């Protein structure tokens, strides 16, 4: 690291190209010239802030240790009030208050009112025309319930285990980045809310908080898992995995459906971006991971029965996901892939723990997923919207989903999660597709 020197903004402004790119973050100028072309999100997003102050844009997405991991300090600027980029500050007159929220869709409406347009666009964006993002939600109506009546239902037990961790419910806070766009404290509030409600938090690799901050936020005996993005420089990823193990994370999800970013036009209009990661093939990926840890591993981004069967072959767990409809327009929804696995490789459900995400907005959706064979259900966007209200918002979202699950199961005549099975659902695709 070179010694600091005072640098005028006029000098910084001259460095905004691939040949020489500087940005200002918290009054410190960083020379990113050697890093621009290797940035996981592409060079465009860095060049957009070349020669300018990127403080707010940077802090909304990245954890505080990102600079130390990737970048080199060269110069310092005089103090100034100038700042570019948008902040996710709450609206002074939010229209929807926490006490009036009744369901997960209400949280989305509230977030659209409380967050900056850029922050909300980052959370909401789907690929292309966003039809897959919407289909993720609608597709859960492909399954209709088959209730049993005249069954005593004195109490409902939603408890289960996911990859060996005992939990109070089968849904959990899934890895979804940008928590500090929703609340200044970021994802640590999700960890705290998860602890208070007996819910798993599967921490996002792109969280605005560091691995250490998230681990420190854990309650005694609380378990958290870590998401892996395999970056172009695998040494960086290996350090993250080893550090996660040291910090007590008990399981991993390797995200495999983001070898390049989908075309998210809502993001592009707001000049937002998301990271792109490199990857390898099945043999090299699993061999690499197993060389680092023997903890449970899920492969996140499974979208067909053949890849679910490969997970079974390699001794890892399939996480059915189309990245929230943010990557490939026209990708199958989670319920479609669940059904496909049932039809072509039902043994996967016996030998693996299947996790699903995508479009889950109701406790009834969670019940359907479990009845179809899923072991755990991840929810990402909806909890980010709830985070706009802080820890209490996340807790309320958990309580809403829990109550909806209890009502659904009581009306089905089922009292325990382990008793849910295919006999409680029927697939009638024409009921939905005729309306699309």
C-alpha cells in the first residue's frame, strides 16, 4: 500500500477510463485500474463512477471489508459534502405502516414507498419482461389442496430439520443481497430476527455486512449457513469458505446459475448491477468443494430433473431455483421442477434434502412445496422488503408466514410437517395456464 497524499477532486476527475480509473469512497481515492476488467459485475459499473464519488452506490451493495480484500488505497481527497449515487433512505411520509401489514405482498408495497427507486428496482428486477418472476408466484396455483375432514386438530407442529439443523418452521431466510439498501444496519437484523423466531438464516455472499458481523450477530446455539459464489479468482472464494468455517457457519450453498448476469431492464434503467461469477463443471466443482469442507452442501440453481439426479450422484443437495426470475426469462418455476423430479427421478427425494425458492408469498405455498417433497423453502425478496422496517419487520414477516402455515395445515387435517405428502395436493395445470 502506498502512502496517502492529498488529492484535489479535479485531479481525480481525470481518471475515468480503462487505462486509469479512480473512485472516491468515504473521502479516500482508490486506484482501480488493475481491477476494472476483473470486477465480478463487469467494468461498466466501475467506469460509471470513474473519477467520481461512489460512496453511497458502493455502500448500498458491498460489505465494509470489500475494499481491503480487492482494492489498493493510493490517495486521499479533502473533505467535501459532494456525493453521487442514491441512498435507500425512508420516505418522510410512508403510506403503509407496519401494524397495518397483513401479508407478504403488503411488505412489497411498503418497500416501494419507503425505499429509493434505485433500491426498490434492485430488489424487484427480473430478467427481460419479468414474466418468469411473475410466473414464479402464479405457478404455485398449479397445485390444489385435497383436505381431509373430521380429524382432530388440537395443535400444529411446524418444526423440522434442514441439513441437520433443528428449526421451528420449514421456511427460512434465503440468500438475497443488498440488505443495506433496505435498512442501514443490513442483514445482521435478519440474523437477529431469525434467532428470535427459530428460523434459519442462509447468509448471502453478497450481503452488505461482513462474514464476521453476521457471525457476531448470532445468538448462542444459533446456526447459520453461507452462500458461495465462485469468483474468477478462486483463491478469494477459498479464503471466504475457510473463514466461514472458522466463524461457525454450518453449511454451504454453491450458486451455479449466474455465470453471467441476466438482462434486468429495471436495474439497467436505474444503472444498478449485480455480480457475475465464473464456474466449472460437476466433477471439478464438487472435488474442489469437498477439498475444502465436509459440511453439508447444496447446489443452488437446479432447474431440471437431470441436474437434480446429478446432485444425488455427487452426494450434494439440490436447491431448485431460477434465481428469482432474475437470470433466464422462460426458466421453469420451482414447482414445475419439483413435479419433473417426481416424474423422472423420485429417488432424489429419498437420498437428498431438496430445497426450493421462487415466488413463495404465502404460508400455503410453503405447505404445497413440502407436500411435493421439498425439505426446506427459501424466501429472499420478501424478507428484504420486510427489512425496510428493520428487525421487527422481519420478525413480523416470519410470524405472518407461520400463522398462514398453521391455518393451512389445520384446514388440511394435518398436524405435523412430517405427515405432509403427495396425497394432500393435486396438480391441475390448466387452472392457471388458461389464464396466462
